[in-house]
C-alpha cells in the first residue's frame, strides 16, 4: 500500500512547528538537531568523492541554523566543511546563534567570500527556507547565482533557497539543487513543475518530530 504524503503550505508548516514547540513542548533545538541528522545522513550516504570539501551557505534564520548543525555533524563524521555566511554572523536568530557557537567550538572555517564555492565538491544550501518573505535581491541574489554557477552539486535544506514555498516559483532567483531534503512534510511548491525542476531529487525527512494538530 502506498501511503499518501501530506503536503503543506508555509503557513501550515509554521503552525505545525508552533504547535509542536509551544503546545507539545518539544524545544526548537531538538527539532533542529533531528532535521540536521536527517540531512547529514543523506550527505554521508553520497559517494565519498562528493564529500572532499563541503561548503555550507548559511542564512541568518533557522534554515541557516539547520545548515550550521549539519556542518557540525559532518565535521564530527570526518568530512571537511567550510561555512559561507551570507551576513555578519551576529545578525541571526537565537537558534542560529547557538549553532554558530557549537561550530566555533569545533573551529569550523568561516568566510563571507563566495569565492570559497570554487573549492566545494558539495554545496549545502541553508540560506532560506520557509521563512522567505520577499523577492531575493542584492547580495542574496548574487550568492544564489554563485551557488548555481559553481561546479559542485547542491543539497538544499527544506527548499531550494529563493523558491516560493507555496508555488514553487523563483522569487527573483532560486537555487537549482541536485537534491532537496525537505523537513517533516512535502511543501506545496515542491509538487509543482517549477518547484520540481529546482529541487532535483526530493527526500522527505518525515521523522524530525513534528506533531500534527
Ligand atoms: N521552527 C521549527 O520548528 C523548525 C524549523 N526548521 C527550519 O527553519 C526554517 C524556517 O526558519 P525561519 O522561520 O527562521 O526562516 P528562514 O531561515 O527560512 O528565513 C528567515 C530569515 O531570512 C530573512 N529573509 C526572508 N526573505 C528574505 C529574502 N528574500 N532575502 C534575504 N533575507 C530574507 C528573514 O528576514 C529572516 O531573517 C525551515 O525552512 C527549516 O529549515 C528546522 O530547524 C526544523 C524545525
Ligand atoms: K534552503
């Protein structure tokens, strides 16, 4: 029997996150760690030559926080990882800053120079997730363009950055991923032709501990 996968909008996913954190009482960092474990497992199952040098592109929200946790887990598994920050690391969500602290403890190399992407054998896209709130412009647009121009394949966390969660359309510009590990449930945008084209192979990490309303 084939089970139907639940498909959610950004608003629905945010309501499920809130319910799990505020009503059930599971701390956001627990969900983040479970999400990161699922993404790291996917990356660690890729051929070894793809993991010679991973570059994680880090935004300032919780998608970036997921990316930082993935970076830590990959580092602890023996994979060389560098962090490419979109913004000065001080301007970040609380969970993101906690993940930054853990990465700093392990002395993961950090840069804000997109030239590091040329060293990558794999790029992890943790720039924007379901929190995308406006068209992508300026430095963020340049970063997405640089990721797409790089030779390395891209693994997107939750959604290819720049994708509208509900339509799959690029909000100006979007990452073209080789694979996307989407968290908890499939997002509506990933089921549209535009979204499928950007996302590549889609994996639903459905065991991160989000509880239904
Ligand atoms: N809340 C939760 O329970 C969980 C959330 N998770 C992750 O958290 C993500 C959502 O996190 P957030 O709500 O922090 O949102 P995001 O991290 O997707 O993005 C929010 C940040 O990006 C900025 N932003 C929005 N649109 C932009 C644009 N066009 N250009 C530049 N900056 C822009 C916002 O100002 C904000 O700082 C999910 O996609 C998922 O990856 C996971 O950690 C699992 C658990
Ligand atoms: K992303």
